[in-house]
C-alpha cells in the first residue's frame, strides 16, 4: 500500500468533555495507531477547553475528529476548527449540530421523507413524575449519543423513570420520549454518498444500551442482517437520504428499528462520528465491503482534507 499520508501531520482529537469520553479515547487511540501505520506524524490530543491554543501550537495539516457526544460531535469543536482554518474529518458545524439535536433532526428527516418515531420533547421533571406517553416507550437525552441516559419503560410499568428527577442528572432538562418500536435493531453505515450494508444487532443484555454497545460480549453483530432484501434496500436508501438531508459529510451511521410483524422500518438517529472501537459497527461494515480498518481511517482523513483543506475550510 502506498502511504499518501507520509510526512503529513495529523492531530487526532479524542477524549473530550462528554459522557462518551472513555469510548472516544478508545476510538481515538485506534485511529491514531492506524494513521501512524500509514506513515503520518500523529499528535494525540485529549481535547479540553484549551483546544484552540493547543492546535494553534501544533499547527497540524488536518484534524481527525474522534470525539463523541456533546461538544465534540455537536458543532462546537467543528466551530473551533473552522475559526482556526484547520481541515477536519466528518461533518461540518451545521450538520453536526442538527444531527445531535434529536428533535430538530427528526423534523428535518420527516420532511425529507424518512420514517421516524413519534413522540416529542418533554421536561425531564414531567417525564420523571408521570407517564407522558402510554407504555411502552423510550426516554433519552435530546443531545447525547451511545445510549447514554436512555430508559426503556415497559408495557404495564407502574412508575416513570424517576432517575430523571435526580439532582445529579447531567443531560439537560428536556428529554426525548418516543413510543417503543419492537423488533430488530439495525444499523447502516454511509461512506461518502454510498450506504454500505445493514447490520443486525442482538443485545445479550436484552436492550441495546451503553453496556451492550461497548461492553465485551454485550452484543452480537450479524452481517448482513437477516431481513428481506426489500427491507435491506429500504434501510440503505433511508440512511443515504438521511445523510444527505442533514448535510452530513464523510462517514455516518444510521440506527433503525424494524418491526418485522408490522413491516415497519423506523430511523432512530444519525451518528455523524461513528465509533471506531474494536466492537464498532462502521469498521465492520467497511471491512465486509473490502475496506480494512487502516484503509477506512485513510479514507476518512483524506476525505476531510480534500473537502476542506485544499480550498480552505468552508463548511
């Protein structure tokens, strides 16, 4: 393999300030290792509030954004990079902010013809004191990822999620409450403008929560998903449409539920900076399509640099 990154200085942004810090550190380390194998000069940056000063001192050629969650994935860090005039990977300011805000993203996706769940935003205090929707339903922070702070309320449940009333709750005073869609958990990676494939996810915990996503043995990934070809095509089409409707760039991953009894496919959310951990879905799908981990990291880096680096960061 040729090494087009040889001699290029890449700052890998990882860690950060969100509840997904630990996952980001693993993603960032894996990507930094890959970039070093590809011949790049790599600076591993644990991104804090001094990020602008750190990057001004480093003066990298391009930033690989391996941050997850609030601040690193919601347009804030992207805005810092725009201000510094540094090329960076993944989506820009607007698409990142839009995709992270579940309520706004659902409005845009619905208008574009993507099937999304019902429900809406509620005060966490209301949702913690009474059932704001008939069970079963799901409660999640409006601007977090990786299933952080998510509750599933089962049919016949007597109590709402009282943990929402805890003074230590750190995920905002508004929560997204959606009807629970039974069925299969599916994921589709979009690379550029191409939807790669559909993965079916079996959570050993019974619910695809944070532990199932990142804990060893927490879930099993089945590639390709055991669904009808018509459903697989629909999921890929909807993922590509969602990627475009939100204005995303580079790599994204769309998460779906498929109710096979009622033949209902619903897009839950679009992740603008998918995990790059050993258990992550996007690298698995890329590998299944003949693109190994190092090659994927190279593509993400070159895509970000070519899109904003050669002509100045304009996203």
